[in-house]
């Protein structure tokens, strides 16, 4: 088989920085507070859960 018979691999997705994940988590947490899904007093624990969920999703980590 010749080298040019190989199927090219698809381009990989660009890496998502911690800053982008942080901004996404903040926006989601703020929206949840606005619609009454979480209380402002529970922001810290809710934010941590939201951040971890986004991070697992974009980086393919364990659930």
C-alpha cells in the first residue's frame, strides 16, 4: 500500500481554555439564578457543579 492511499484523519477540535469554561459556567449560573432555578445563597456549590459538568463535557472526562 502506498503512503498517499491513507485516509486523512479529521481535524481535532481546538482546545477550550479554563477561562472559557469559567465564563460559560458563570453565564449558566447567573441565568439559573435569574429564572429561579437556584438561589443566590447556593451559588458557590451550584457553580462548582456546573463548572465540573461543562469541563467533563468539553474535555471528555469521567462523570
